C-alpha cells in the first residue's frame, strides 16, 4: 500500500499571500488530520476531516481552513500568510470511524514565509 | 485528552534496552496510551498503543501500570536508527485529535 503523500514538499511564500497544501491519504482511509510543527510550539493539531466533514478542530485562527473531497484527499489553505506561519505542515490518515487506531503521517510540507 | 509528562532527553547504549517513561496521572478510563516517534525532518511514526494490558509488537513493548497512571515504552535492543523524539499521547478511541507534548529525545550511542 502506498503511504500518505503530501504536495508540495517545499514552498516559499511572501507575507499576505495564500497557500494551498494537498494530502492524499492511504487508500481506504477516510480520516485526514492536519498538524503544524514549529520549533517553538511543537506539533499542534489543526483539524480533522472524516467523510468530507470537519470532525475536530484545534485552536487556530480562521485563516487556516481545510476541506476533504469524496476520494478522501484533503487540502489545507492558509490565507493572508504571516511570518509565524512558517512551519512543517503534516497530514495524517487513519481508517477513522469509532475504533482506536493508529495515524499514519506523511513526510510534510515545509512552508517558509518571507 | 489527558496531559502527559515525559523526560526531555535520555541516552541509551546501542544494543541495550531503552526504557522511556511517561506519566499520565489524569488519564480517563476510555483513554488509550499511544506512542509515536519522529526521526529528524520526517513525519511521526506510530509505534504501539494500549488501553490497560501490556502490549508487544515487532518494534517495541508497552508496559502500563495497573492504575494506568504511567507507562513505559521499551525498545528491547536499541540501534542508532532509533535515535528520535518519542511522544507519549493519551486519547479517546474515537478522537483523532492528538495532542503532542514535547516528547523525549532519545539518543542511542555506539
């Protein structure tokens, strides 16, 4: 089975721009979660999508949004970029549903805002 | 989700067992203990999880105390490739919102 893929792997943007990141989960997985990782704050949960619906949300401003498509692929959008948005953005897929299970992480997209 | 406490760093000699502790004194009855690790610049990797019984897989063993207030991840024969940050997380089974702490930076030395 192919793992979780994220595109692009690296991205450089300037303040005020917007960016869209993409995540393709493991085949058959219906849950996609997004995380932001910075040296100062560590790994922080952004949101989770399951069957095209946002199921959980972390404490991030409304500039951070996401969506999930019918094939479970997910996109994350950040509008009006700030320097502090520079981070590694990770997505993780899981089978979802109501059972305990592990999440599988992608390699991440490293976003640099200048 | 319950908060966890881990030592910030640990060293281990190559070939020896690495025992990584985690305190989760406020864990609820329906919360599982999960362990992940992150090797530099890669996404976190799932290791093992458990509810109250000890668990073992090809990567590690998980020992959970009877009162479930703490656990220990055991890597039986650590190798240099096990050098990573190890995260202990507790969460309910239906919630994929995982709250990572600072983790333990394990350094395996030759």
